[in-house]
């Protein structure tokens, strides 16, 4: 009796879990788009991040500026690494549709899948450890920066005293890659595999 109960319970849990996962995933796949981005400076400094937005409400060009509720972005995160691949810091300038970064500048063309124009992502509250990446030349053009630089992108941080310093200047652009929807499906296949394995364990003669 216990053996039968265990088989029934596992079958029910597996079926229910898979059904919920498929329903949630299908909804997310239908309405969400997620992208990864990276920038590498001439001396080896690296910035990597990701962002996502709801495709049902977002226009073809997404633009975000400053603090407060965002217009389209749901999340935006970025990590910084030194030339030896050591993590410098991680920040989440946008979380749950709200920006916490005063100097945020983010422009993305979803049709071309390109970041363009003014770009400023990271954290800068005049505190030690603050780190950010920005498009100097684009920010100068819109009168949002008084930098005197010749390179397009700049990576900055603040030292132990809170003093701003340049880590790297470069003309390398921010590269974009879309997160494949199939990567979520792989998770569903794993659930299927687990359920099948458990079913086979409790009923070796059953066919899958």
C-alpha cells in the first residue's frame, strides 16, 4: 500500500510541477525579453550585465533616465572585473521596474538589438567602491557630463577616500546578446527527466 501511495504521490507532484512550470514559462516567454551585455576595455577591465523588459508594453526604442519608476525596464544589473578577472563589484541599478541610480542613462533599440547614445550604468553615490561605466562622448553631447576625454567609453570607480578615478578609457562599444528562450525550456526538460527517473525507480517495468 505504501509502495502504491509513493508512486501515486510522486506522479502527482511531478505532473503538477511540470504543468505549473510550463504555464509560468509559456507566459514569461510570451511577454518577456532578456538580454546580456558586455564591455571590455583596452587594458582588460570588463563589465558584464543583463536587463529585461515586457515586450507587450515596450516600444521599439527603450530609453531610461535617472531615479524612480522606469518606463520599460524591469531589471538591469552589472558586474565589474579587473584585468585579472577579479570581481570589483556588482550593482543592480534597476530592480522590479524602479531605478535607484541617479545618473542612469540607458538606450536600447530592440529592432537592431543595439545599445546606443548616452549610457551610464553602475553606482555613484560619492562613496568608496562605487563603480560605473558610461559613454563619455554621448553624455557630453547631451550636456550631461563635463568630462574632457577623447575616448567613447569610460570605466570609473571611487577609491577608499571616495575620490573619483579612471580605471579605463576605450572606444570599444557595449556588445549585446539575447538570452535564448530555449535555455528556460532546458529547465523544464530537467523536471521531466527527474519525474521519469523517479517513476522508473518505483516502477521499473513501466515504459517511459
